[in-house]
C-alpha cells in the first residue's frame, strides 16, 4: 500500500523530536503519514537537558508516564556561575510553573521513545532512508526522492504536504529558502562524558550547571547516576585563532573553572570528544507551496538555555494542528501556514533576544531578570525573577503557538461563501 504515489497525506523528513511529534499527532487524527530518517534508531544526538516547555507536547502525546517510568533524571532547575556576581546563583522551574520539572536524557532513548509513539499511533516510519531532494511540479513540492542505505535505487514518496524536520541538515530549507546566520552567535561546542562525577549539593542535586569563563562557557548535565555530559562553547573565531585544538581548549578552560572542576575532581572521562559548530540561524521562509519547516530545520538558537528540543516539539505540535486543517481545507494553506510561521518565529525570536542579552556577562542577575520581564511581561505585573524562570522554562504564555488555531480563517471563508455555492 505505502509508497504508491499520492498515497500519503504528509511526508516528514526526519524522525527527531520535531518530526516524531508532528507525525504522531497527525497520525492520531487519522492522517496518513510517512517519516523518512537516514539513521537507524536509537541513534546518538546531542541536546540532553530539557526545559519544562517540552513537557506540554509530551503530555499531548501521552508520554508523561513513560518518561517517568524510563527513569530519566528529573531536572528541577539550573545553577549558574554567570555575570558580575562571583557566587553561583540559580533558579527552580517551580517558580515559573505550570511544570515544575523536566528531564535530562540520553537522546538516543528519548528520540526512540517519541518515534515509537508515532509508529504506535499509525505513522509509517522508514529508517536508513536518506532524502535527496524534493519533487517539484508547477512550483509546488509534491513529494521527495530518497534512497535506502545499501541501495542506489532512487525511490519516490508523494504527499499533499512535505515537512522538513531534518534538523541542521535542512534538506529542503537549503534549496527552497535562504538562511540567516545570527552573527552574534557564531559559536562552536566541544563535549565529552565523565563517569563518577559529583553532584551539586542539596536541592540543586539534578540542576544543570552553567559556568561562564572569560572566553566561553561550560555545561555540566548530570544525565544519570554518576555520568555527566560536559561541553564547552566558545566563539568560532576565538577557537580558530587559538593555537590549541578544541580538546586542548576544553582541558585548559576546565582547569580554570571553579564549580565544574570541583564536581569532576574524582571523575574519569568515559568517552572521546565530539564537536559541533552551533552557529545560530533562522531560515527566511518557514513554508512555501506544499512544504513547511519545523524544529532545527527552520531555526536554531544557541544551546545556552537548552531550548532546542522544547522548541522542536512545541513547533511540531503546533504545525500538526495547522496541517490537519490544511488537509481538510486546502484553500487555506497559505494563510494557515503563515499563521504557524508567525507564531513560531515570535516564540523563537523571544528566546533568541534573551539569549543575546544573557551573553553580556558584565551584569548582575537582577539585570537578566529585568530583561526577561521586558520580553515576557512588559506591563510588569509579576516579580521579574518569575518572568526569568518562565522564559527559560520555554513557557512564556503570551504565545499563539501554544493554542494555535485557524478556526477564524475557516469561519471568515464560510461567511464569504455565498449560500448554495
Ligand atoms: P534532530 O533532532 O536533529 O532530528 C533530525 C533528524 O533528521 C535526525 O534524526 C536525522 O537523522 C534526520 N535527517 C537528517 N538529514 C536527513 C535526510 N537527508 N534524510 C532523512 N533524514 C534526515 N537542545 C536541548 O533541548 N537541550 C540541550 O541541552 C541542547 N544542547 C545542545 C548542544 C549543542 C552543542 C547543540 C548543537 C544543540 C543542542 N541542543 C539542545 C539543540 C537540540 O539538539 C536540537 O534543537 C534538537 O535536536 C532539534 O530537534 P529536531 O527534531 O529539529 O532535529
């Protein structure tokens, strides 16, 4: 049955958090969805510390119990060595509600769990299937061409809509739109894992540690018993100008840290180094005739606040609602996808703006709280500290992304259609 041209409602490129969430929620509504991913799951991915905004789409997917049962480490907040004050400061998600925690995860496990849920709801998933290009007809994307690992035969999958959720590979975005690099966030990251790492004390036991140094910053993520993911992020230009390799840079900077060094005193590095250019970017367009972008394929913001997976899954959920309506009412495709793009962009830009402000490390924590308030609560109704936590939780409630709807568009069209037409 599957693979017959025109058989699918939606083809999704990539089964990461964005593609898996989107496809799951569409399949649940009875849509015929194909996900193609070039990897075989479980597959490694960086991005292990999640913010509470991620819990909202997981609740929609009815995955909260499974997340709990899987025993992922619960993340209640963050501890920062950041800004002008010398002593560490922090925050607890409970101050920003409504979700008081999220998780630190091994992405191989988490991503498989979401993709399995999508399968369970009816999505047809083909792994080790690399999408090569879009099929375009009369200016519209009508499907994709892909190959299966080990074979050179090019296959076609056609659908009413194609969604690019291929992460930083940006399979469709690369060809169909331009990318804007955020010049102030041209960073590079190098990371590894340590066993037998100590934890922060008391209530901070499962917090992510973010430690700023003169030339960059470290993350310390307690993934599970004794294992800590440790990464160093610095400006690409600074790394390129240094005589040190990224690994040497990691080691010399780690020796300069205070909190992190202490946690790793008796720890042992348990894997090699990995690195990624994590330059932030936004695509010019998030959609076009027959196609849309979601997750990192649309935009990526520096990992300072661990927002990537929450953004990807929240946007996947929002897009599923839009696509569902577009499949039923193809005449609203353009304004409906525009609504999604506007909402997603606004949410993304809010986070990006704040991360930009947070990178100024000459300020005291009250400055960062006030900056958060200017963004999420300009009428200053709440304590700015709460606004800060809400923002870094990915839960700033002002966003149409959270309750996106095109009912008004449909009502307008219905009202404009002459009776009997
Ligand atoms: P991905 O998870 O990248 O999934 C894309 C999928 O598409 C992959 O499975 C891939 O195999 C598939 N694919 C790619 N090309 C093709 C193709 N041609 N054909 C078929 N399939 C294809 N986020 C957090 O939330 N917390 C963090 O702590 C965090 N830390 C980070 C640290 C670093 C250094 C970096 C670079 C990122 C970090 N992120 C973090 C961001 C996070 O990793 C991403 O935002 C998240 O994975 C985006 O999900 P996605 O589904 O859009 O893309």
